[in-house]
C-alpha cells in the first residue's frame, strides 16, 4: 500500500513538472511531455485525484484555531499590536460559532483566557456570561453549559469573589446531578461515552479524562467541596465529599484520593496497598500499575514522617519495575531511587542514602552523552545538605572537566548547582561567581531568534549595578531596557524589575533617579493598555509603597492608592476582591503616617468588603478580622479586639480541619491576647486546646504549642497589675505572635515581618516583643 501511494505521488509530481513550465509567474502546458507521463501512470491515479479535495479540506485550518495560533505567534515574536488584533478576531469568530457546535465551550475558555492573561478579567467574564446566556437553550445538564459555569466560577474565584464563584459551582453541580448516569453522547464525539462523575486519582490525575472530553465536569464536586470549606461551611463540604465517596465506590483510586482530601490517611493507605497487591497478582498488569499506588503510598507516609515505611514502599516499586525487564521501566527507577535517597536522608540514614546514590551512579551508563545532569545535581545538593560541600564541588567540577562537550543548558544546570552548593556551604562569594558563570552561558543555550529583542539581561545587570553602588550605570541600563521594551519578547519583566530597582535606588539615597524611572515606566506600561493591563496594575500597586519609603513623599501616597483602585475597578469590575489590596495599602499608609483612626476605618471597610465577597465565616473574613483586632490592640483598645479574637477561633474551627495546625496557631494567638487582659482561665483553656491539636496532627507535634502554654502560665504567675499591662504590646506594634504570619496562619520566615506589614516595622516590632 505504501509503495502504491508512493508511485501515485511520483506520477502526480511528474505530471505537474512535465505538463507545466513556469516563467515569470505563468504556467504553460507541454502536451507532448504530458502524453508520455500519462501513458506510464497507474489507473490508481484516479483514486488519488478523488481523494485530493478531502486532503485539501483536512489541510485547511479552522479560522478560529488560526487566529489563536497567530495570537501566540505574534506575542512570542514581540508583535503585541498584531496579537491584540488577533485576539479581537478570535472573539468575533467565537460570536459566530454556533452554541451547539462541539467546540463552543472550549472556544469560550480559550478566548476568556486570552483576556485574563492580560489582566482584563472584566472583559473575560463578560464573554463567558454572554456565552452562558446563549447556551440556555441547550438544557440544564448539557456538558457545554456545565463547562461554561465552571469557566465563570474560575473567573470569580481568581477575582476573589467567592460567593459568586459558589453560585456558579452550585449550578454546575446541580446540572451534573441531573445528567443521566448512562453513557451519553458528547458534542464533538458522536457516540463517545463520557463520565460526568469522575474524580482525581493517583498524584492528582483525572481518572476518567479518557472518557470525558468535557473534563471540567470531573472537577465540579471537588472544587465545590473545597469552596464550601473555605467559606466555613463544613457540613456542606462533608455532604459533597460523601456524595463523591458514593459515586466512587467502584473506583478505588478515586476513593483513595477522596480519603486523602478528608485527612483520612489510614483509609487512603489501605486502598493504595490493596491496589498494588491486586496489580502485582495480575499477570496482565503493566509495571506502572504496581509502582503507581506504591509511590502514592510512599508520598503519604513521607507526609507523616513515617520514613521507614515510605522507603519500603519505594523499594517495592523499584523491584516491580525492574522485574518487568523493560528498559523504559528500569529508566523510571532512576527518579524513584533518587526519591528513596531523599527519604533516607530525611530519616537520618545517611549511609543508606549514600549507597543508593553510589549504586545509581555506577549503574547509569556514562557513555557519549554522560550522566543525566539531574542526577548529578541532586547528588551534589545531597552532599551539600550533609555537610560535604567541598566533596560536592569537586565532584561536579571533575565531571565538567572530563566532559568538555556538554550542551550549554547542561553547563548552566551544573553551574547553578555549584552556586547552590557554595551558598549552602557558607561561601557566598564563590556562589556569586558560579551564578555569574551560569548567566554568561545563557545566550549560548538560548540563542536569540533573528529579529527578536530581549531586555531581561539588561535589567538584571541594572539591578546588580545598583546593589553594588554603581547607581549611574544602573540608571542608564534601566532606561536602555525601557527604550527597547516596546517590542521585547520579555517586556513584562520591566514592570516588576524596574519597580524593584527604584526601591533600591531610594535605599541608596538616589530618590530623584528612582522617581524618573517610575515616571518613564508609567508612560511605557500605559501605552500597552490596549493589549494588556497587567503590567500597569503591577506598577500601580508597587508605587504607593515606593512613596511610603520616603517621608517627604507621604502626601502623594493617598492619590497613588486611589489611582490603583480606579485601575483595578476598570480592569476587574466593581465586584472584584482585589480591592482588598487597596484597603491594605490604606491601612499600612495610615499606620505609617500615624493616623490610627483612619487605619481603623480602612480595616473596618476591609471586614465589610470580605463579608460581602465571602460571608462572615470564611477564610478571607478571618484574615480581615485578624487585621482589625491587631489595630485595636495597637491603638490601646484591647477590649474591642477581644470579641474579634474569639470570633477568629470560631471561624478557624469552621474553615480548617480538626487536626490543621492553623487552628492551634490562632488559639495561642488569642490565648496571649486574653492573658494580657488577665483573663487567664480562658487563655489557658485555649492554649491547652492548641497543644491537643498538635498531638492530633499527622505526624503528631505534641510540643508545637507548648512554649505558648508555658508563656501564659508565666504571665498568670506574674505579680498582678492593671489589666492589659501584663505582657502588653506597646502602641503601634501589630501582630500578637512575632513568628506567626497572620495572613497565611503559618510560621513566618525567620527575620521576616508578618505578611502585609511594611519592612520598616520589622525591627521595631522585634525590639518591642523582647
């Protein structure tokens, strides 16, 4: 068959060449030569001629797909005006797409993503809402309608409006419930079955994606359960999870995933073990069907710090893959055994981890292409983590010396690893040298295509020059980069890198140069607004904090914050949750400026905003209540803070699961606030509850909150004084526990202020805490 097709192709080519001749764009017929070719052609040529129209139709590209491809091609080449035109073309083609067309839902998603990527979420949502309105006649449970509801829910969730996201997801879930359980036709796949009740299996993969082209349906229930939990509606979340368990009774992988979501780790582990045993007993199973659940089991054990059991599971996975005798299966063991070495290191079994790496290095063929650089880097980082940095450096340098023909990207990876090894080993200067050498290799690894412009390297040089005190050089390089940014492929870097550079210049006592950079930057990103609003939003968000760095510019900060608010409303709409950022800027400014009353007013507005967006039992409302309580305390009004503090405990119990450490963190924070008001019975009760939560964590952390309990008891034993004076935080200090990040409810980084606080407050707070 292939030979026949080849003959027809040659004959047709010969016919074209013989029967025509080109001269200055014209084609002329040569009858004599053509007759000779015709006599030698197989009669099968007729079949080929009949198929040519079909081939032409296949080759012809759909206009919508062509517009999408043209958009991304233009953007990647730095032709942003052309990209904006192609985006508009795709939107118009979407409007002409029939709502019952198989590709309608995916086209809506594609177009909305084009606008979302440019920070134009209001326009994106308008497109999705119009599409949903058009889809009303398809029927409640039509897959396209479900997909559009999912698209809208995602848009609102990204915009931090959780109640509107919930409304969309509840409609989507109702539509999924109403859909028939039997195999149903899916638009675009006539006769193809789809599952509208699928869930997530191993490693978060969709277990039924092969059955359902409209994959959004598969995530309705998990997303709805997560959103209910975030909104502080645990009963509703539990009901959705119970429904998921019922529907997944014949899908063990999905059921294990659901148990993990609920924190029922023992039940999940039992299922993973059963799946691995069943696959091992089935001679028809593929190696990955045995290794997959064992890897999931190892990951679960590792989370619980059950390192011995995790290592045993991975060793079983390696044995199963090796037993198959398939080269591709053995290659898969390379990454698994590196994970095994990491687990052994975490368990303190350094010698065993060494043996795993030594075996890997010995077994991996060091042929013409050398060892995998990923393995080399992991081994070197492991050596550095085990206080053998010098050995790691020698290992990598010897390898590079013995392999002079490494690809540029391989050299970059190894040099970057050397930089990390030196950094971990306490050699910052050598780390900088290695990092500089890696950067110098980048042009060779990524040659600039003809006609394309990149500015990232100039911006990095500018920042390095500023850090080194070469301010004129930094200023000149930044201006040079901005001059070239209009058609630079990586132009978006200019928004955050120039903002960072301006902050450095202010710290280096060069505020005039910094302001010049910002004004040039504003003009630049505003000129891109027809294509993208995101760079402008980023610059407008950073500028108020830049002004707050300079006491003589404080008067300009409120206007800059208001400008940011207006831009957010234009880009995202009046109902956007991103207005939280505006209110937090106002709070920080008023606190810095010394106006406690206006700071409190902004914090109260923040609480009202979060209630309107997500209700008064949600995680965002919890963060806002924390902020307002902290401000009351810093203003010397702890009595008004205490009701809010108690409310945060109640909300945390709704939002977070029973053994979530964040419930304990909030309790000890409130306990210390109560102790400062000499309400020791309630304070000690909350601190004891926090300790109990630590004991139920997986793995148990019985001593996690013990220091705070002891602190409460010491405060109780201290000589009695005026309520509020025991351990009282001085006015102006925000945050009850210095090591606790009140925005994420996790331990804050060492020497870092809680999220949302200006860096300038860090040092003074530490001194006050002492």
